[in-house]
């Protein structure tokens, strides 16, 4: 009986040692994705040099352990037009800050929305809706220049059509009007482009 017990123990141990270890995979419930938006979380700013809004992403596996070396990608629906891929590799803490470099295509004064999808390979980490999208690059040329200034100027002193800060040039969202505070924000991105140094 004792010998049979030891044989069973050895057999169980052999099976456990022979079982393959479960590979770590990105596990969306354990991952985090957060906007950094300069005004509020319902609005994102897109600048060709990536100095407006960014995404902070932390990738963790099914055991809630950080995953380093993971390639993280973010994509956006129209009207956002990226000037370069929004991608990066996680550090030892599983963290990556993704800078959003691009502009928007917006024919009118009203703010539009976008949907952001963050993935690691084929694994979707998070899908997020942003209520509003701002950009000093109104025509998605990847350069903030006179053409954009002309569009901004056409909105000068406009009252937001919805009365709810809905104008694409009301960057400050301080009141439903395009004025000096908005001009200061637009001016802070003047001549920004994809080669401009990102902070």
C-alpha cells in the first residue's frame, strides 16, 4: 500500500512537470488606457507634432503581471488623420505613452467625434469614444500654417452653434465663443509639423 502511494505521487508529479506552462498573453481586463486631454476627458486635441493629447497605456497579462516588449497600436476613425503611426513598445512596467500626431478633416465649424481602438497584435485592449476632436491642423495637411489660420479666423467671435461649446475653434471651452483664449492655444501650435521636436 505504501509502495502504491509513492508510485501514485511520482506519477502525479511527472504529469504536473510535463504539463506545458500557460503562456502570458495581454489580458484586456487587467490593462489600462487613459487619455491625457488638456481641457477635459470628453475632448482630445490632435497636433501634427503630438504635443496635444496622448494615451497612457499599461499592458498586463492574465496573471496581472506587467508585459514588457509589447507592440501597442492606436487607430482612430475619421475625422482624425494620423501623420505617423500611433505605436510604441511597452517598458518593463508594461507602460507606453502614445503621442497622437496628426490633424483632422472638418469642413464645418462643428466639432466631430472619433473612436480610438488600442490593440496589442490581434488583441483589442480598449475601444474608446471621444465626444469632441480639436486640431489646429484643420485640413490634415500635417502642418499648422496660413490655411489653418484662415479657417480659425473664419470662426473668430462665432458663438457655438449648439450653445454647448461645439465649435471646432473653441479650444479653451471656457465659454461658447471663439476669442483670445482660443487664439492663444491655436498660436501655441503655430508651424507645428511631424518633424517639430515633441516634448
